[in-house]
C-alpha cells in the first residue's frame, strides 16, 4: 500500500528495530514506547485493522497473537497486554493492523 509506513517497514524501506519475524508477520520496537516492553506485532499483508485481517486472512490474524507470546517470552515476560486500536477515536494512527505488546510498569496494573 503506497504511503503506508508499516508496509515500508515490512519492505525494508524504512528502518525498524525488528525483534522477531514469522512468514506472515514481523515484530519491532515501538518508536515511542509507553511501557518498558512495547513491541508492535505487524502483519506483512496490508489490512486496515484486526477485524479486516480476521475476515480476509484468519491465519495471519492468529499469527499476530502467537507472535505476541513469542515476543513476551523473548523479553522474559510472563504476562502482557495485547492491544489493537481500531479506528481513530480509539487512538489508531497507523491504518495497517498492528498489536501493541505491552508489559512492565503501570501498564501491567490495569486498564487506563
Ligand atoms: P496506533 O496509535 O495504535 O495506530 O499505534 C501506532 C504506533 O506506531 C504508535 O505507538 C507509534 O509510536 C508507532 N510508530 C509510528 N511510526 C513508527 C516507526 N517508524 N517505527 C516504530 N513505531 C512506530
Ligand atoms: Zn500497510
């Protein structure tokens, strides 16, 4: 998708600190971390949000969930939050599906 920043990261056109990868997804550190662990799990295919990818490619949506577990394991974290902002009023700013893997600090205490 032209002008999609996460498509450009997937294509290697924009640098990112990639921490894990599967055939369908990549995980990289959020550029503006909100918690001690803040990694984004991102599909290689462009879909606007988690519902869209869940409809179009359920295996790719599931891959994001499985990859989040691997990211947490690799970071030495047992429990974590996986958040998919869906729509601008919910805080979505990048319209390429991504889950926020968050752990540590206040983020682990509950919903803000
Ligand atoms: P959302 O607001 O849910 O759409 O989340 C977008 C996230 O992408 C934010 O937490 C940003 O800090 C993050 N972000 C934006 N650009 C980049 C980038 N080039 N590399 C890593 N993370 C980014
Ligand atoms: Zn994209």
